[in-house]
C-alpha cells in the first residue's frame, strides 16, 4: 500500500515542481555522482526530486479506513442522500449577486452547497460504510447551512426555531442514551459497535455552537448546520444500533458486565505501565528519534485521564486498546533509540525505505491480527500519521537540509511502531473481554 510511483513514469508536472533543470545544473557544478550528497560539509542535504512521488494536489486519505462491523442499509444511505438533495433544491441556481448582494456571505453559502454536492460524490466512492456515513453527514450539514442561509434572505428565517429543533434532538439523543442496552454475543464486536453508538449519541448532545458575530445571516445558517448535525448523529447511531441488534441471535444477552470489567482491568494495566515509563530525555536534541519518543511519551501520560472519563464502557475498552498499543510502541521506540537505530536519514533512499516500511507495517498488521476489526482502530491512527507524513513531504522543493524532513520521518517511525504493536495490544484486550 504505497503512493510511490516510478520516477521515470512521465509525470512532467512533478518534474517541473521538483526543479529538474536546477538539479542538473547544481549536479554539474558540484561534480559529484550522487545528487543526495549535494551541499557538502557536515550538514547533509537531500534533493526532493528523489523523494517518493506524491501528488501535491491529491487529497490524502489514511491508508487504513475506519469501519464498524455492521451493515449499513442502502435505504439509510438513500434517505440521507435525498435529504441533501431536497435541501439543495431550495436554493436558487445560480445563487448570484441579485439574490445575495454581499459577496462574502454569498461565497459562504455557495461554498457550502458545493461541499454538500462533493460529499454526495465522496460517499459513492467511500471505502467503508462508516466513511460513507461520514461523507453524507458532512454533506447534510453543508446543505442545511446553505439552505438555512438562503432561508434568511428568502423568508426571514430566524435562529429561534432552529434552536428549538436542536434542543428537541438533544433531548431525543439523551433519552436514547438512557435506554440504550448493551446487547451482544461476541464481546469484541459488541465493544466496537457500542463504542460507535456511544460516540454518535455523545456528539448529538455536544455540538459546539459559536455563531459568527460578523453576520446575523451566517449565525442563523450555523444554527441550521448545528441542528442538522445533531439530527444526523442521532439518526446514524439509532440505525447502527438497530442493524446490530437485528444481526444478533435471539438468545443474545447483555455485555455490559464484561465490557465494564474489561475496561477496569485494562485501565489498571495501563496505570501500572504508565508508572514505569521511560524517563524524559535530558536534552532536547530535536532529532526525529527524539520527536517520536517525546510524542509517544506525552500521549502515554495524558491518555490515562481520557480513559478515566470515557463516555461509556465500550468506548473505554476501545480507547484502552489504543493506549496499550501506544505504550508498546513507546517501548519499541525506546529500544531503537538505545540501539542508535533512529539516526536522522541523510539521503533520499533512506527516507523512501522508512516510508515503505511504515506502509508495509500497516499491511502486515491488518493481516496478522486474529481480530482485525479491533486492531483496525489502532491502525487507523497509524495510517493518519503516514498520511500526515506524506502531506508534509509535498511541501518541500529543491535541495533541502536533511533535518527539514524530521517531522515526516518521525511520523513514519511512529506509524511503524504503532502498527507493529497493534496485534499484541489487541490480544491483551480480547483476553480482558473474554475474561481470560
């Protein structure tokens, strides 16, 4: 799973961006055969032309998409799409200066309508049902924002009925949360599904509303967006719950007790491991090895508080699984630092190898875990690190100091360590859920 492409693949726009002509001239002046060793002296330099061929304009996605082990029905997707289309249909086409003279406000509404349309397309090509739900949720939010903004102009819509609508949805989400039953047959699958339900209901009741002071119209539009967001979070959570319940055998019972017991056991294990964390480095050398160690160590220290205040037992278990993986990843990085294996790369080939190793680790981890759905929750985060590192690489052009790539290198090492820790962490979590 890599975005690398052949450097001789005829990608002329990229060759121009990397400055091939400048490179050729510099190489001739330097009189050396390796373009990675330009610059001389004690500070290594790297020419970005030799880095992985990553499109700067391409929208980056995590190599491992999030998912939920429940089938989302086509009817649910269709209803959401129809909601988006019906909202967009209320807008005049095109929405021009005659309808909204203020260009700033008009741009906000037209951009939102465009984003809603794009969200419909993204949902059609989404790699998982959960990603499709997310794209459609954003589409609904944007469509409601645009439709509400036009409603202010067209019929004098105010924020009051939208606030009432939002408050009714919040009440419904709270009632759903209170009556929620933690049913299940397999505690691992149940933890993953119930964690998604918990998160959805939490978001339905915790939407942050900050109206724009610059425009009364946009403030009302934001209330429309907020009301729609709460509705879609609640609707999706209820649908996932209904689909999960329908998939269970008739004799499926409650899994609240094993979820709660596992969360407590894992929290205790994490506290024990946290008490023996490797000491903080005495010096801030700002090498990529130090950067990844420092980041993992800080996350290990702060993660315990998030677990203690988890929104529900299922979320506590899933979050604990991720925290266990990070603690193991920290141990891996510490071992590599002590073995002096995390030296800053001084040539492009080493950077390419580090990147490829991260991608290979993600692929191997997905295939090696016996409970890949649970391991995936860790690998999604690892994939986001790879995605961020790839994006960072596209920001550089020409000849650069090797240290310029420290952030990307640290993120690739982070992703590799986390991916290689996912299987063991998942095994520990499964044992806790099964009471072993």
